[in-house]
C-alpha cells in the first residue's frame, strides 16, 4: 500500500469505529489489531486488542513503518466475536481504557510526544520498539529522562535481571510505543518486585 492509501485506511477505520489489522513488522505473521483513535503526520494511535480479543493497551505506530492496513478480514470477524464473549463475561476492558480514552483528546496533537509526556507525568512503564531492531526486540521499562531529541529509558532484560539497564533512544528512531495495558502492568510488577522501583 502507498503511504496515502495507508493513511486513508486508518482515517476511514477511525471514522467508522471499525477494527483494523496494522502491519508494521517484517513479516505478515505479526501485526497489531485495534481501533484507530487518532492519526497525526507521523503516528497512528490504536486501542489494541490481544489474542483473546480483549483490550490490551494503547499503541502508537510510526506511519512510515506501516506496510499495510487491512479491514473486514475473516480474522477480524473472528476477533469481533471473541470480543463479544469478552464483554459478556466482563473481561474485555480490565484496564479501564474505554473510560480513560473517552476523557482524552488526541486530535490535533503530536501523538508520540503526548504519550511520552503521559508516561513521564504519571510514571508509567512503556514498551518501545525502535527502527534499529524492527520488531525483533523491544524495550520494557520506565522513562528516566525525556528531551526534545531523545529519551533515556531504564529497562530490564528478562534473561539478565542483575540490574536495570539504560538505553538512550532518539525519538526519531521510535517505531512504536505501548503503554497503559498488559505489558505495562507486567513491567510495573517486575520493576517493583525485582528492582524495588516505585511505579
């Protein structure tokens, strides 16, 4: 898909409130599923769903990293039915994100900076994927310092919990950012339990 087609598909999904598949990784086996909340010049913001079709968090994805956007697929039909089951049994929105996003205005704002400042202001764990690793790895941690050009992330390595590690990331290299969901909750638990970091 061309960049124009991608943006048009995202805007159409937002207007209609429909689910989409967003492909921003190296292969078609890994993709994001969710509802489009907003799109600016550089990023789109999704309310994402996990494999069980329950709300998984907020994910901002850099537009230039998106290869394809799909709507009305068989998989999305399956997800919609799974979501109905999740809603009927009370586990669709365990993080309370529907009520949260209803109070937020993401329109006409720089999405990446808005979300990064949200994370810093509320001391929220984040998951950051970079252009360097293109989905092969992402970094789960807490933003230690946020500047206009780069941020410093204190993150953990699940294979080496000897200490928190530090990584400087250029904002221009961020491919995706996740927060306020399942990965954030598990990251917070590890930061508190292993490293005694208040989160």
